[in-house]
C-alpha cells in the first residue's frame, strides 16, 4: 500500500466546549462473522474451493455428521458463500422447505430504525437428479424462491458430504448497500430421514431472535476497502471509532464509485478506482469530535459529473460556536471547495441563516442562502468575526436578505443578491445608543456548578441527577485538578482551569445502558503527570457477555483511545476473568493484565475462535495459553 497523502485543514481557534461521541452503539457480538472483500470476477461459482485458498474458514458443529466449514466473500454485486458440509445423508425434496438439508444465512442490515432481517436458505443440488436452489424471505416469514441466486454443488473429498458455492446478489437482501454495517448469523440444517423429515441437528454461529436482530454477530469486512479503513484507524489510534457517514459515489477519475468515510474528525477516501485501489487519502476536519459533523451527503455542485462531499460542521471555542456549510472536492486529493457560515452563537444568543441547493435543468445548481432568525443578538451587540476562507453569515439586519451562488468554471460566484429592507447600519445603531449607557463588563466564567447544570440541560438529564462516579484529578494540561463525573453512559469533565474555565467535555461511553458501565477510574499510565481514564464496559450478545477495558487519553484536540482489550467473558456457568491491576505510585504506575482463572472452559472445551474478534479489541487472555502482560506507553498507545 502506498503511504497515504496527508492533508490538514486546521483551525486556529482554541476549542473549549467539547462534545465527543464515539459513534454508534457497541458491537453486540462476541465474535464477528468475517466477510472477505474480493474484486469483481475473482470468485467463480463452480462447486469447488480453488478460489478460496487464501480465505480463513469458520466451523460449525463437530464430527462426521452435521458439521460445516464455511467462508464468505463480497464484491460490488453481492455475497459469496463457500461451504464444505460433512453429512452422512442429504435429504432433499422437489420443493425446498424448512425440513431438509440447507445452509441458512440470516442477514440483519441497518435500517432507519434498527435492522431489517432477511433469511437466505441455500439448498445444494444432487448431481444428475436435482439442481441447487435457494429461498429468501424476511426473518420469521414464509420464504419464496430467490431470484438471481446461483447455487452450485460439488463432491467432497475424503468422506461423506458435499461442497457448495453460492452467489447472493445484494438486490435479494434489503439494505445490503450498507452491508459493512450489518450483522449475520450462519446455521446448518441437517435432516436425516426422508420418511420422517425432522431437523436432527442445527449448529449455528448464533441463535436468531427476530425481536433482537441487533444481537447477531457483526459483519467484519476483511481486505479491500475494509482493510484500508482499519489500517487508517489503527494509524490514528482510533480503532473503535464508527463512521459518522459512510457514503459511495463517483467523485473523481473513472465512473467507478469511491467510498467516502467520515469518521472521528477525518474524511477518508478509497475505492477500486481510486489510486488503482492500492491507497487511500485522508483529511483532518477543523473540529474536535465526530458529534460536530452535523450532516453529510454527496452532491454534484459544479455540474462536472463528479460529486462533492457536503458537510455541516460545528466549531466551538471560548466565545461560542459557529456552523459551516462546507463542500469538499476530490479531483486532486481532498480539499475544501466552498464554505458558508450558517449559524453563530455567543453568550448573548444566536443568529442563523438557511441554505438550500436547487438543481437546474441546465448548468450547475444554485446555492441560495437566506438570512434567518436571531435571538439575543442584534446590530447593537453583535460583533462580526468571519471564519477565514468561507462566506460570512447573512444577518437579519444586514444589507442583503438573500444571496445566490453558482459555479462559473473557476469558483462559486455571486449570481444575485436581494437587498434587505430591514437593514440596520451597525455604526449608526451604536452611535444612537443612550449616552448614559456604560460598556458591559467582561463576562465572568461560569462556576463548576453552573457548567454542570448546563451539561445536564444539554444531555437531557434531570437537574437533580446524581453521578455514579466522581473523580477529582488532573487529566488535562492545566495547573489544577479537573472534576470527572459519570451520569449513566455520559462522562463529563470540567474545571476552573479546564478549557479556560468556559466549557465542559462530554464523552458518550459506548455502552447500551448505565448497567453496562462496570467501572470508571483514573490513573497516570504514561508518566506525563496527567491521568488516563480507564472505562470498563459490558457487551451482551445472546447468552455471551464480554467485558472490555477502554483506556482514553486527553490530547490537545481529541480524547484518544490508547487501548481496548477484552478482559472477561461469560456464557452460562462458564467464565474467564482476567486479572486487571494498576500497580505503582504517582507517575510510575503501570497497567498489568493476567489471564486469571477459567471456570468450565479449557483448552479442549473452548468454543470460540482464538485471537481477536475483528472489532479492533485486543483478545481475551486465556489461562491455558497466555501469561501476564505489562503495558507500556509508546507511539501513542499502550502496548504489552
């Protein structure tokens, strides 16, 4: 892979009121289902496994009857299945149904609310007697014959059973355009008697509950674009970050679509047709958290046939905040294309404008911005401070009520302006002030209690909400200690010297509920005199419960994750609890993790794949294999 080009667009503002959101709800599966991204045409559905030699297979069941080795792939058109089934007898009928041998794939694809579930059943054929086939339907409903699905079977060498390959087009699965964000379970259905067609065995990767599709294992895309994205996230120390926006469109080069990902504070571009599919580019946005990307879409603003990325960004500092309508082009790397201020807020109030993009039958679309409403601000008390490189906000009392822009081949030029009949000259407004009026004193920074009240209001918490955790320690580069509070899944940091004493920091702990926040503590693990925040969370997937330790570190413009490691797993009465300890004193403290004890599980009875789960979280230490690890800080991360 080529070394990615790095483009930085940094703001000179000192950001203060920060809102950090890690992204989405935590992954709800103990082991993700791996899907290899493959180039178009790389897999031939011919009933052999020659094309799958470099892919890792997973297993279901044991022994010579009703067990399965399988692998999954995906290209731009759909999914591929390769499977080797060990079975003493195959039972098939003229019309495929639930009581005959099959491989069932249960897909849960992201929808507007929750997930949309689809089950695809693959029925291998019997050579010379019956062709392979497939059915598809919503989870829990009666399936229908699947259109476009190809199934080819082949003989299995070395014993009873068969080989089956299948292609499932994305068109057969609602929501599959976002398959990398989906979930998936695999089940083998084994029927041993045609006379009494009953399911004898049904080993599965996960039990399917139609009411809780979010509990299915997450899809872990490997290779291709997914591998590039993981490489980027690892390079920035944000492996657990979830894309805020994951878009596809033709933004440069040939007609093949590129993938544009907005994740954390970055834009990342990649694709089969981008830099020959061998590299990616990224761009750092002038914000401090993913939550400050308010909206995102792809649209062609200059009628070039290539789309631009349009984001609404919120920037914040000690004076207030501003929202930007900002477009980015991809013709030569990633660069800002056009920007407008659309909202400003200060301690006195706010003013906003409305922007719309209006497609035209001929020529580029029109970008129209109109002065909006204001509360607490007027020509008398508002002091304009435009952002560099963007068009200033239209004010309700300004000289223009609306302004229209259009691409002229070189830039976004002003096409027309509408005068504002309510225009107020700021100089006149200030000169007409009563002579007895005195200048207002500089605002006094809010107290810690006032900032805590403001946070509760923003987070929608009751005014009398009490924190489950309070820690007073130095986590940032300030002369006094900060105050860290936890309310449910909300972590907030504030202090008299923190961010100038004018704002707070909010982090959404990636847990489903307050009960899943096991513990929060602080300790200096890097020796710089500032404490890192250690958060232990619980993740539930069916009957499997994982506990994950996250270590977060304050940096100048981010709350970076420097470690994510699984430290406990439970299934029924079986469990492994690693021993997590912080040893030492002061700035000489170290994190150690030992394998601890296993109850019910052993090397021979461990039912999960060994190694990581593919979700950016380091693997659980196993007592029969691993030794204690002592973590040291180097290269921006904690490593053993």
